[in-house]
C-alpha cells in the first residue's frame, strides 16, 4: 500500500503564450468557449508527475506508468492542487482548481517488469520536409511520423524546470530530464509535421522505460492509430516510442489531441 501524500500546490504558468498554438492566446481561446488561454496539457501532466516522483524517486523515472485525462482547462496564474491518494499499489491523481473543481484526473504506478521493446517495430522516421496547413490527410491512420531531434542540456533543462514549477532536486542532482519533456516531444509529433491552428491535448498514457539524461538527443517515432470526427472536433491518436541517441527507448506513449476543434458560434 502506498503512503498518503500531501497535496502538491502549483501556481500554473502558461508556457505557450507565444507558440504557434493560439489556443494558448486569450482572445483566440475565447472563440472556442474558454475564458482565456489554456495552460498546455503537457505541463499540467508535468505537475501530476511530481507526486509519484516524490513517492518512488528514481524508480518512477525508470519504470513508472502515468495516465492523465484533461477534463477542464487550467489557466495562467491559477493555483491548483495535485492530489495523490493511495489506490492499490499505485496512486490516483487529480488536479483541482481554486474552488476544488477537478481539471484533470489520472493514475500512477510502478511497472513490476518492463516490457521488451523491439526498436525495429518503431522505424526511424524524419518529420516532413515542408509543413502544410493541417487537414485530415495530415495524420493518416497507420502512417509514421517523426520529430526534430533535441536535447535539454544546460540552460534548456533549467528553463524547463522553472516553467513547470518543478523544484524537486533529483533532476539537477542526477542530470536527468523531467518526464514532462517527453510529453512536449509528443506534441512535437503534431507540430513538426503540419501547420496547426488552435488545438488541444486531451489525454496521455506514458510508460517510462529508462531515465533520460539531460544531454540525450531525444526523438519520437510515432504511428497514427486513429483520426476521426466527434461532436464537430477532429481527433488524432498516436502511439510512439521516445528514443534517446537512436538506441535507448525511454518511454512508450499514447497521445490524444483535438487537432481541429469546433469553434463556438457567436451569440
């Protein structure tokens, strides 16, 4: 049985105000029915990673499993609590806003035995040479997509930790990448392969396979597993392996996003 953890309080920060995704811009987000620009879901998930790392330390970074679903937006400057409660051998997670309303839910646990991952099943794939405006053909089911290689060494890693308000010592002490970085790479699967309009990350599952180091060159090898319309929104689902230095699998991820959201009709 896991121990009870204190709620983890974070002053949320919209790290993407200047990004291509204008769902993080106040005026654009309001056209889709939100009160302001959204804090990126990948950063909300980064907040949710803090309690399991506090619980299990490096073990979680090497063989943790986390699932998250973003049910309501988190806005810039809001104080939110990540509440972790024992659930069997793992944790149930929820992100609560200032009034206690739930913004995200999820679970975290340790994998008893890591699955065998065959790199050849996730072929090396470069991102498209020229991005085109997004349309349903941008993410064809069964197609493979890649990302531009990147590392988070030095100041880049420090900047990331500051952006997601992470003060835990393990990353700096051991020269490790925060797993939230891997979620940003999953977003890059979409961004590096199409010119997107406003879009929304709605859920993720991430199985950590190794602790990534800050100087590792990281890429995603992603397959589109679904592309569909639901209630006027266009969704894409991805299954991907995050690979370090071309040889080491560090995470197996499933990622769900609305890449073309329905606009709210003007009153």
